[in-house]
C-alpha cells in the first residue's frame, strides 16, 4: 500500500511500554540467560541453576502481572502489536502459575533412579551403546528449562497478540520448544520421538493454514491488526469470498492448537508419547494460550461476521464434545484417555465461545463468555497437571505403567494416590463440589445466555458419556483385585508432591468457593483493541 | 457468625464421618460406636428442631448467605412441612441402619469404618438436600449424594456390586445432568430479569413463557423420575438394592429415592406450576404403570431383595400419583406416604437382611418353614410385610388411602385401576411369606438362630412408629398440611368440592 519511503533524518524511536510488557520481557530474558548458562556452567551445577533461574523468572513475572492487574491498566502496547488487556493479564497469570507447577514436575529426579524424566542424550540412538553410556554418566538435558521459558513466553505473547503477524510469530515461538520437549522422554524413546515428529509435521501443516488465512485476511482488509480488520468489516463492501476463506483457514490453524475435532488427531499420539510432565504442561498451557488466541481473533477482528462463522463453530463444538467423549471410552492407556478427555473439555469450552455472551451484545447480567472461559481454563489446568503428575508415580521396571489394566486395584495398594486421582477424575466429570463442576456450570450458562441452549443439551449428554469412562477408571482402581505383578507407587520427591498438592488444593477450593476467582475473571472484562 | 440449627444438623454427621475415619483400623468397634453416637446426637437435634418447628414455625430456622455471587448461588437452608418430615425420616433411619448393619461390613473389601463413615456422609448430604432453599445448593447436594451411595453399593455388597454401582451412578447422572441444563436455564432467565438469584423465593417470581416453562420442567422432572424411580427408568433400582447390603438398600430406597418425590413437590410443582398441570395426564399414566408393573414384577421375583425393590417401585408409583393428582388430600397423602414407606420398607429390608445373613442366600426357593425355627424373625417379617401391603391399622394404610381418595376426586378411572395395586401387594407379600416362612422346614434352615437383642433393638422403633402413626397420624399430618396448602396455592388449583359432605376428622 505504502511505497518505499526512506525515513527522513529525524528518526523517532518507537514508544514501547516497558512497564506493561515487563512480564513478557522477564520471561524471555530469563530464557536467554538460561541458554547462556547452559553453555558456560559446569554440568554438575546446571540443574540447580537452571531450575532457580526458571522459578525466579516465573515468580517475578507473576508478581509483575499481579501488579498490573491491581493497577487495572489496560492498553494496546508496542505500537498496536500487543494488547495488554484484562483477559490477557489474567491469562498471563494462569499460564505462569501452571508453568510453575509444571516446572516442578520437570525438575523431579527421585522417580527414576535420581534422573529426570528427560533423555540423557537426545542425539544418542535409542537402545544404543551411547545411550547406555550416557545414562551411566548420569547425563541430563537441562536445556528443557530455557525451552520451557521460551514456550511459556510465546504462549503469553500469543494470548495478547493484537496483530495477526505477532500472533503467528508467537505461535511458532511456543510451538518449536514444545516439539523438542515432546521428543525428549527418557523411557520409551521411540514413541516419544515419533510423537515429536508427528506433532512437528502436523503443527507445521496447521501453521501453513494459519499463515495462508492471515494472508487472505490481509488481502481483504489491507492490515494485519485485529482492530483494523474489524474496522474493514464495517466499511468495506465486496471481497466476501476472500474474507470467508481467510476466516476458515485461520480457524483451522487455531482449532488445531486447541485440539478441536476434526483437527484433533495429533492429540492422543503426542500426549501418549511425550514425557508425562510435558504432556501435563501442553495439555494445560497450550490449550489456554490457544483458546484465548482463538477468542481474541474471532471476537475482536471477526466479531462483525459472527453470523458467518458461528454455525461452523457450532458444528465443531458438537463434534468435539461427542467424538472426544465417545472415543475416550475405547482407550486402554491412561494418557490417551486423558488426551481424549482434554479434547472433550475443548468442546465444552467451545460452547461458551460460540455462546457469544458479551457485555456488548445486550447481555447485561450474568456470566459472560470470556469470564466463563477464563474460569474454566483455571479449573481445567490445575486438575490436568495434577492428574498427569499422579500418572508419573505409578511405575514398573519399564518406566510409567500407563496401560489401564495395570491400574487395577490401585486403591488397595495406595488409597491416598488412588483417592486423589479419583478426585481429579470426578472433577473432570463435573461432579458437584469439585472445580470441574463450577467450571462446567460457568461455560454452560454463558452458552445459554448467548442463546446456544441446544449446545448445552448436547454438552450435558456428552458429559454423561464422559462420566462413564472416568467412572470406569475409578471402578478399576477401587473395585478390582490387585494383580500379583502390580506396578509400584513410587514415593515422589518434594517437587511432584507440591505439584499434586497444588492441583488438588485448586480443585477443592475452586469447587467450594469459586467466588474470588470468578470475580477476578469478571474484572478481566472484555478484549480491547 | 452464628451457626444456624440446620447448618449444625448438616455439619454434625460430617464431623462424625471424619471422626469415624480417624479411628485406627484395629479398633473397628470404637469406629462403629463413634458413628452411632454421632447419628444419635443428630437424631436428638433433629427432634428438637422438629418440635421447635411445630411450635414456633419456620422462620427461626431459615438461614441464607451469599455463596457464589456471580452464579447467584446462596447457601440458603430452610424448612417447610415436607422438608421437616423427610429430615426427621433421615435422622431416624440412619442410627437404625447403623445398629442393624453392625457386622455387615466386617468382611468387605474395605475396612468397616469406611462403611459407617459413608453412611454418615450420606446422612449429612441428604439432610442438606431436604433443607436447601436455593436451587443451586440443592443441585450440588443432590449430585453429591451419589458419591457416598456409589461407594456404599460398590464397596460392600454382593458379587455383582460393581456393575450395580456403576449402573446406579450412570442412571442418576443422566437425570442429574439433564436437570443441570434446566438449572442453567433458570439462571439465564433470572439474569435476564435482573440480578441472578437461585433462591426459591426469587425464582417463583420469574415470568416464563409457556414453552420455556415446559422444557425446564421436563429437565427437572426427568431427574426426579429416574431418582424416584418410575417405570421406564427404574431398572437400576432392583440391581442396586439386590446387590447392596440391606442397610444400604434402606438408605437408598428409604431416603435417597425420596429426593425424587420430594423434588417433584418442591421444584416441579413449586417452580413450574403450569407445566406441572400440563404434564399431569402423562405423569399419572406413568405412575399407574409403575404401580401395576412394579407389583406384577415383584410377584415374579425369585430373590427376596429384588422383590422388595420392585414393591418400592410400585409404592413410588402411588406417591407420584398422589402428588400429580393436584389435590390437597393427595399431596398430604403422598408426603405421609414418603414417611411411612421409609418406615415399612426399612423394616422389610432389615428383617430380610437378617434372614439372608443367616442362610447366606437371597433366593426364596432356599427357604421354607422358618417360622418353626425362628418365630420372632418370622413374626417381624410378617409385620413388616403387612405394613408394606398397607394393612388397616398400620401407618401405610392411611397414606395409601389418602392418596387414592385424592386421586379419585379428580381422576376416577386412574384411581379405580390403581386399586388393583393393593390386591397385587397382598399377593406379593403373602406369597413371599408363605414360601419362605411356612411349610416344612427346608434343608439348611434347621439350625437357623432367632433374632438377637441388637437386631430386635433396631427393629423395635420402626414397629412402634408404624403402629403409633397407624392409629394416630395427626402430628405428622399437622406438620405437612400448611406446606401442602401453600404449594396448592402456588399451583393455583383448588380441591373439587365433594358432592357428599364429609364430616370433620376423616382426614
């Protein structure tokens, strides 16, 4: 549009709101420090130093975000590229909190003979002599910590991107570390590497869709900024074909990350193959970032055409809930089951998303879609990481015993652990007095407020199907006999214990007194542009 | 903060459940004594509340605190006549079940203390359900009762218990989740009208379009019909009651299923009066089918516990019929029926449990001539059976009569057909008695011991109450009546004036 104009002599530096962007900068800065530390520190120190850098960075960023929330500062920063609004800040906070819990799981070393759950030497061929030597030398990849920081930084950026290009860059920033992390399992390395490969290929494919969609929307609106696209929708006539095609392609890219049907097929394989702490991190944090990104693009930029895309999202929501719940029944691996359960949860979230209950659209009282989704993501995130943390503790000689038949009689062997896992499952099933119930209630009421009551009916029926497979695991743990070769329940170190305890506490508290978090989510308000 | 009476009633069994769990495993007896003590204290407290309610009215017991502001949910408890009766029933049956099940859980998969802890947890939640005056709170507690009951059935019972527990849970969740959709719908209506609130007093003021009201009604009614249970959603009950221990069955049929019929009165009639009237013909026919079908299947059973479960389906048919007849006589009768059915079914299940635990079999064919070997056992069994078939002079007779009279005044044909249910009741009870207790002493029965003191002690209160309320039901009726009258006003129906004047005192 604008031709090449050389800047005149007096170059004006762009104004960057460093204060508001500080949480992002802290996380990315710490990630870079981590990379440098990895290069220069002696091996023996790395684990401790990396863990310290990561935890400090996350906590500092979290506190800064807290201050920003308290100040109620909302603005579009960095020349319109990043929107630091209520939903973005809330998302930052939960992302950082859940990453903190996940990092604790990453740092756990007492489950597998004093070594972490990650490969000692990723470059060594699985089963080779080099691998054995690496294990004997007690090698560990401590790069996982900076990788995690890059991932969470990318997610934070993704959730606050106010420009399609920033959105795409953020997507790649958080995806690439995740591809790597998926392939780094210490046990069952082949399926771990397979998972990473699948995730990478399919993820690249989805990115291409997204990029193509962005290009088409740019072609329609002549701008990348979400606000600019929204304005173009108001003023522009013609070019509908390009707009609709762009919308559809962007939806494909974003729904892939959310894990919605029919773009879900990577989820079970990747969740099963990835190291379990990483699975927990992905299941919770990726979903959160992707969902907020999805909502931001569709509410802010494409809100004007909601009658065009809402029917499509209705279909996706119904498919996601029904397929996620039904296919989960046939799973025999606990990680795959949790993967399908996370797909079903994405479907429940989508009901609130397509409910479109916004303060702007005539809904004055009651729960808004943004509030409901934010709250649900908190409840879901903590329970999910807690559940995957429990999975890391049930082990036999070959590592984690994830086949469901191996979980028979666990309630006899370790009533506490089985009880905690059962509680997480009940929360996923949405039984009252757990966080899962209040979360479900919030998204259902947002969906109904926006008039999507048929979705609510489908959602409750899928919840019933979902309850069946959760209950099946409870039956297996408590009402089946303990086999003689049952796996052991390993005594966790402080890291996993803390992670499970935090997940459990959040699930209990958000089930009994969800008020404060709901208020906070309500105060987050709507997206700004 | 001052702790309200009802909160205390709710907390006490909870604390008891925790205390029971904290007793060391080796001291099983202490755990049982702790559980019994807590249930007895709860009973005493309930009695004080019931007497106080009778004298001072309901205001004293109402409490309300904001719980989740964004949802419009309140922690609100209160009593009306129907609620009081069922709270009393809950508090009464719990210690009886604990005494009667003293040794039932000793050889279970889990320690016996968890059995008694789950019972107390169930008691607390049930009391909460009957006292909740906020729809959200009610729903939460309604669903939460499933957890203790699920573990009671699945953890302690017959060979197929895990199947039965899952079936119970899934049926209940199906109903519960559809109700959730209606509960969410109520929220949306309430939010559109102003600040969202789930308090019953606020919800009754809502304006609903005819269609909305009907859909919401269906969500609630379906949940309660599964719970009650009505044909065709009844198949979980025989499995659950047949596999569970007798004590669990008493709690399941005596208390938990009452939530269904209680909910119909308080929520279906209370919140959706027009839709309730609209649904009356279908509901009455379903109830009639429940009465007859339950009774017919009961006659065909070969298993004592399953037989009793089917009799309950028939009885619940009567209760629902009385509720949806929409006459004050029918409603009072149904509420009274809930109470009396709790007593008589408890007696029947417990005595049957005594019998089954002695012989180790629930098959009717394995018994014969028990009355010669164990006369007290046979006598109480006959008494419980007679009360179940509503013998005049025993309390169930009065309620059954009132229900039938209430239905007859509006729906003659249905009432006339329902009377057949009474004949069938006589058949299933007396045939069972004849096959198990009379005749020559069958092999394996000769050594049967008679009831011991503990077992008799558990049954005596039930017998006394069944006879007492059979002769003088006025105290209970007095408590129920005002609540029923306000419900009738809400529904906006009046009783048909009788063509032949009745004399005072017939009710």
